[in-house]
């Protein structure tokens, strides 16, 4: 069964105008984050000009030691 944003107490969807005129910016807040929140999240948008889809993956770690440093940065 797929859950909707309103079905989860730790998930909030936010939107606001901008950054450009006639644009809307949206984001998801997951708080508190837990291992159960790991996975792929998708955003679907549509209007008279067309449709767009984007996705992102969340990997939850217990500590920063589980994250590999990126080139040029040290943890």
C-alpha cells in the first residue's frame, strides 16, 4: 500500500512562490528522520505547459562514520 503525505505524522509538504514570477518552489520535511524513511521519493508536477518528474533517494545512517568523505572534504 502506498502512503500519502497526510498519512505520516513526521512528513510535511511545503510550498511557496518563487524564485521567479509565476513559479512555485516545493519541498518535503521529514522530522524526525528514521531508518523507515529510507527509500526513493518522487515529485510529480503538471500545468497547462506540461509535466515534470524528479526523484531523490534517502539513505539513513546511524553516524557520520558511515558516510564516505567526498573528494576535497574530510569528515
